C-alpha cells in the first residue's frame, strides 16, 4: 500500500475528541457493558506510569511486536522439530489465552433484550479488534444474520508475512469460543462463523472479515480454514528441515 493511500485511510479515524475504541454510531453501543482485559496492569500503566513519569507509550508497540515475532518463531521451531503434535500444543496454548481474554471482556456482562445478537457479536468483535488487537477498525452491521469489519491498520502489518497471520487465528478462536459460550448463557444459542476475505500482509488495503450466522450442523468455516493453514505450515516446516 502506498503512503498516500495509508494517509487517506487514516482520515477515517481522525476524531481526536474520543479514543479510537470508545465510539460507534449505533445507539445500542452505549449499552454494551464490556470489561477491559488485563485491568490491573492497565490501571497501573495509566495511573502510575503515564500520569507520573516521562514514559513514551509508543515503545509498547515495539515491545508487543517483539512478543508477536517471538510467538511466530516458537511455533515454526516446534513445527519443525515435533510436527503436528508440537503444533497442536502451541495452538491450544494460544486458544487458551484468547479464551481468557474473551472471558475477561464478558465478565459480569448481561446482554440487554433490545440488543440483537448480530449487534452484540459485532460489538464484541470491535472490542477484540480495537483493544485486544490494538487496531483501527471500520465495522458494519449488514442485517440480522451478517456483519463485517475492515481492519484499517494493524500493529503487525509492517512486519508480518502473510503466513504469520495464522498465529492470530488461535487467539481469535479462543475469543470466539468465549463469546459463544457467554452468549449461550444469556439465551443466545445461534452459531456464528467468521471468514476473512483480504489481508494487508497479502497486499490488500485492509484486512476484511465477514461475520455471519452459521449452520450448527456444519463444521465452522473458520476451523476448516485453520486446518488447511496448519497442514500448509507443516509442509513448509518439513521442506525447510530437508534442505
């Protein structure tokens, strides 16, 4: 993406009066009573560090990128040495982290009756995108059974390769599972699925995702595609080890 296109895209997020995660145009957004994940550390950062020291918060991006690249390298090394069994151990660990984050976000929450399930799912995705993934997002609710969102800027986009994005699928899977289990506890039993259409590391302007009501009788498309990516990663690891 050219620098000019990046600047134009960023202009959608130039309301400096609110934080990027605070506002959506839907009236029911104000009723979405989510919790901030990792609240204890967040409070310390705000109250003791940012408010009282000369700490530059932009270094958190560099620190986070280091953690992200480390996870990718760990996964590749484990796949190369232990194959599918090792891959599954790492992926299950990432899912557990994602599930924990999703559970923190929904802790103590209730879903008001006048918030539709598709609204709630879209709002939950916004918290994941804008807070857990620290990204800029443009969401849209298309109808009662479908929503979508564009990731306009992702912290990983300048250093991830296209295949590296698979790591985020495991975090997301855990978050989706947490959301669906919570929604079910609130009487919302529908199955929802997620599909990505474009990604920035693959050369697109945005990462574009669709969220839609799924069929409980069918395997979730997200899980199906995850398995295909896992197989491809193991093929790459085997090829690299044979060189």
